[in-house]
């Protein structure tokens, strides 16, 4: 093939103009002219048993075409990793189910889907649904759940339904060798995904007779399989197509509208109605109706010698799964691995548990358990550095994992551990030994400037690692197809097409796919076109999650290009190559000891943060962020920087302003007027992205995933910077002004 280099170019995204001009069509925009409209009816009951459900008045309401209920669900169960959730609640349920569909365990359990001529008519009819409930005790949080006095899931027999352990080394010896011990209890909050586009879907029966759902998600093939399971049809009778997706961050990995909209399409067909049906949630419905970043309670203990060498780590991780598992068992695994930090720990005792409550489910969210575990690990390390009067960078250098290191699960780290280089590069770029970055005057309240003596500045540091790819033995794969076109007698192709299932959720994945296809085939980038995220035309890519897609897609694209090149040399036109990439296997951890190889690759990061704190109002401004990442190879450097800056802003909201209020199982602030994501005036003043390209031995062109990494270490770095400025440690967040003031006052009173 012709020598041509597209990998490494900061090529503009091919979808950029449409997205900035508004021409791009998202799932909410793609409403057929003859569409019907649907509204989901939530139970509005955190914990109650349904005793009566009457849809007659709703069915008779003006404009209503049909009402979908549990009676229409052949297999009334779903779940990404466990079938522990009913598709719909109801009494007249005919389908089999692993979970009792008469019990609402969450305020957003679904009881009906109203289909009408207009959205307004569907919403009006929803108010006519009549339901009687027998109230059940509400399990409000982890503390209420642990005694098992009230079970969220009777079939589970306990609220603490999933556990992991690490037993490494000799804990007695580890504590005996410790000259200093740091111990703390930490509370980690919920976080709302707040993606730009809320959930929306259109469903119909296509020309091939397939139940078709057009939506926005993160794994079209998994959506297809869950729809097919619930409808009790073969997978190939279901087609899932993704329109443009306005952000996901893990929030669109699990089901929201997919199954119920597929049910509506099939019911309309059975009624002889050949019309598509469309549903779009409001922001309030979205915030109430999809999962969140898990809240967690973590207790940790860390021992070290006077020269800063870790001797022992002990931790208990309690993850609030909410009403259903979603991916809590997998998220728990990442928190479990990260709570000891990216360090050489000779002795460890870690217990991690996922616990059901009657609250909003926890699920996938950028970092996938890493932010919770790493916050604790890095805060513990920063407290240890303070206790030993040691530089926080130096204490990390003395303990950090390296090539040949044994991880917390007693397996060797995969080759290509670059944490020492990442830490050094971050410390150098941030000038950790120098003066703080010059900052403009801090005026958190424009009408009342702070007194100069009230503003204090500080700097914090954190480092870490995060897996690339699925973990713990989960089947990992990624498929690609490449077609090469050109003259029959041509030596090289003049056009290429890439067919790939990977979703574009705002990160630039499809641009990267086309650049990698260009690099692999030698076809110039402008002559590469793509077909994406359609189960009818593309293979199973796996989920766009776990920082895996560039790594996995790149390897599948390289394999498909090699197969297409063979076909080209054999004279086939078009020359078609298909390839399924399977990475090295991973292992489920031993149930008693935690021994096993959980991951095949990792990404590495370090961040330094500088802040200003107004001690009179409690306001915090982040002045400077130095975010350092080994990406192995930057497929598109501009997109890498965009990922860094976006993750920093998202993590900024997590640690400083986003306070989801949940009481008695209900979300109390389901609007952006009460749930405060950062605005343009709130984000860090200066973000420096330091990109290292130290090749991953297994990555395509050396690339390793990095999408989650800039998020994971931000909160502990900010907490450390606030401590440096004020002398106060905060073991819970978000650091809203009232929480900061309360913490400063408590410290002053002691």
C-alpha cells in the first residue's frame, strides 16, 4: 500500500461543521413526518407494591392510539450485567421475570408508555393512569441497607449483594513495620451526567420486518440483545441504529427508552398501524430517569516507614448501587482496584461491597469507579506526605508502580508502565518546586470584592492509573470491516470505506476511526468514508466505555486492513477485509484472596492544580491545571487535548458544585436551576495538557486509551490544593461555599 500518514495529524473532525451550525441530526431531531408520540409514565414510588393499575381512562383520552404495559412484555427483565430490573411494572404480566414486577424499587420504574397523535396528548393521557400502591419501608442509604431489615430485592436475600476481596501479604507485619499510619473515612457524592442531548428514540418496523430503534447509546449490539431478550425474539429481528449522540459519559450505556419503544413499535404493528413512534424526555425526566455516578462510603488506613515506603493498606469500599445493579458490580471492581492507588503495596486487606437501596441506580460514568477509589488513595497519600513532612511528588516516586511491578491483585502489571515518566513530566511542567502561577484578583462576588487577607492560594498533586478495556474476564472483542475501491488493474486503491459499530459520543471516535483506516490502508484521509453504529451493517464493537475504543477499534481496523489488502492483491474489487480483534484475556479475581489478572492494559496520568480560596465566603477558584497523560500515540492530538479539557471541566463540577440532593429515595433538584454544572465563568482559568507518547506494546500504533484519565485525579488534586491553601482537609465534597465555610469554622474551633 502507498505510504501515507494520517495517524498523528490534528485533522479537523469531519462532523464539526454540522455540529457547530446545528445541521447535525440527533435522535431528538429525527422525527418522521407521520410519527406518533410516546410518553413514559414513572411509578413515582421509591418503594411500594402495586395493588391496582387501571389504564382505561388513559386509553380513552383524546388522541391516544395505544397504551403499552407489562402485559405486553414477553420477558419482563433486563440489565446490562444482571437481569434484576423489570422492563415495566404491572399486575397483568404474562412474561417470565427474574424479579417481582409488582414492586417499585425506584421512583423512575416504568408503569406504562402512552402512544398518541401528539406529545401533548400523550402527556395529558399519562395523568389519567390510575394506580394504587401499598407503601413499603424506604431503604434510603447504605447505613439503612446494611442491616437487611428491609430488602430492596427479596429474591436476592440481602441488600449487600456483591462483594470483592483482596488479601495480600501479612497485615500484622505491615502494620508493625509502619512508623506512621494515616486513617480516614470518606463520603463520595452522586453526579448527574448532564449530557447535551437528553434521551430520545424513534421506533418502527423496517422494510425487512425488523423492530428498529433509532436512538443514542454506547453499544448498539448490547442494546439489540437486551431488546431481543425482553421481546423474546432472535437478535436478528431487532435493528438498532444510532443517530448523532450529544454526549454519553456512561449515562447511555444502560437502557432507558430502547426496550419500551421497541415494544410500542411491535404493538402498533400488531394493531395494523404502520407508523413510527417517537419519544423525547425532558431534562427533568432525564435526570430522574437515568442512573448516576455512584455515591460511596470508603474507610481507608495507610501505613508507611519514615522514609515514605508504604507498608500496608486497608480499606472498606461501600458502593450505593441504588435500586438495580446496572453496572455496579463492574464499577465496584474498578473502585476495588484503585483504592490502594497506583503503588507497590506489599500488604493489603480490602473489602468492597455493592449495596442495594431505594434510590437512583448507580452506573457507568466516566472513570467507572476510578474517581471514587482514586480520590481516597490519593488523599491518603497526600495526608501521608504531610505527616512525614515529605514532598508529595517524591513520596509517589518512591512507591509508584513500574514495569515488572506486582499489582494489588498479585499479578504482574502489563508491559508499558509509564507512571514514573508521567509523574516527573507533570511535576516539571507544573513547576512544583517553584512559585505559584500568577493569578488575577479573585472576586467570587462581583459586588463585594474579598479582602486581600481573606484569599489564600495553594497547590495540590495527584497521580494514578485506569484500565483500558473490559476487566475481570468479561468477553472482550471488536470487529471492523474495510472495503477498498479502485481500478481492476490499479496497484493501489483510490477509495476506502470503514464499517464499524463504535459509537461517536462527542469524543471524536469516528474521526479517529477514519484516520486509522487511512493510515492502515494508505488511502488519503479525504477519500475515506465511514458507516457506523448500525447493527444491520456493522459488527459488534463492544461498548464505547472503559477508555477502550481507540485501542480496540485501532487493532480491529489494522486487522481488517490487512485482510482487505490480501483481497486487493488477489484481484477482488471491491476488496473486503473483516477482522475481529481479541486482546489478551483477563481473569475474575479469586473470591477469597483477590488474586488474578484483571486487565490487559492501563493508562497513566498525573495532575497538579492551583487554587484560590476566599476564606470569608468559601468560594474556590481553580487558577491552573497541569494535566499530564501518556496516550501511547496521539491518533489526533487536537482531539486528545479536547478530551483532557472536557474531563477537567466535568471533574471540576464533581468536586466543586454539582450537589444532587436525594432524600427519601427521591431526587429533589432535577433541573439545572438547582443542580449546578459549571458555566463558562466557573471553569479553571488555565489548563495545560501535557501529552506523552510512550507506546503501549499492544496498542495500535502504540496508542493507549485516555478518555477517563484526566477526570480521575482531579478531585484529590483540588482537595490537596485547598488543604495547602487553608490547612484543612475535606473528606467529602462537592466543595460548595457553605461546606467550605463550615469546614474552615470547625477547624478554627479545634
